[in-house]
């Protein structure tokens, strides 16, 4: 027992938060990398410069980024119910987490590819590489340290989002802090849940930093 609550309750909440964070981060990495690459490629002086397409993609990305996460969850309730079959539980939080974080990471990807510079692009093209090869074999690999830093920051943000989602029925440490702590006036439970979230975030940062260190040496 810890603060009159079974240890298993804390562990279950930790697992639910970890599940939401890991699962949504994997999807966000794939979607954000694709969208960010498109933003870079269609931007001015990009591999496939297209002002109209870039403006559309950029506007949609910025619009999604501007929606507060709590409001996004509410807006996605009909979609979530159709897709998942329920609006409660950790899995039901994934659509909002993915849609909420993907535009954020896409911008990080776009910036990272731009920072790689046009020199590598021109060098690759001059050696006969196709535009796809330049993107996937030169620009993205050279940008990997920045991309990993970006997904680390994004994963930390997603962990914060899970707390908001948890407070309205998604489970996890956010639900523990609100339902068992705040709502029942048990401040120690809220503090315990907060400490667990902080430790999880610290762990994400440490793992991300280790990957960046290894990639920086490799590239």
C-alpha cells in the first residue's frame, strides 16, 4: 500500500501512460517524418518545389498545431468512437495524441532538413542521384541526430498530453492524479503520480540523449 492505495494501481497507471506515450510516438515519428519531408520538399528551393501544395500543407499543419489538446480531444470524440469503438481507455486516447503531436514533429523535421543545407542536395544531384535518393539516402540520414532530438522533445510533450487525456477518461497517471488524488482530496497521491510522470519524462530524455550521442559519432 502507498497512501492507502494498492501499489498495483500505481503500476497499472504507469503502464497505461507508457503505452500511450510509446504507441503514439511511433505513429507520430512515421507521420511527422512523412509530412515534414513533404513540407521540406515542396518548399522554396526544395526537391519538388510547389508553392500551392506547400501552402496547403503548411496551413493544415499550422492549423492543427494551434488547437489546444483538450479541445482536440473533444472535437475527435465522434471519430474516436467510430475508429476505436469507445472514447474511454488508453487506446481511445491515441487518435488525439497522434493528431495533436504529428504536426509539431513535422515542423521539427522540416527545420532539420533545411538545416542540413542545400549543399548536400546539390552534391547528391550532381553525382547522379535521383531526388528520392537525395532525400532518403542523404538528407534524412544526415539529419538523424536532429530528428532524434526532435522526437525526444515530442515524446516528452506527448507524455504531458497523456495527463490531460487521463483526466477525462483515458487512464494512466493523469487519471490517477485527478480521480484518486485531486477529486478525493488526497494530495499525496497526486504528488506521487506527478513524480512518476517526471521520472518517465527524465527516462525519455536520457534515452533520447544516448541515441543522439551515438548517431552524432556515426554521422
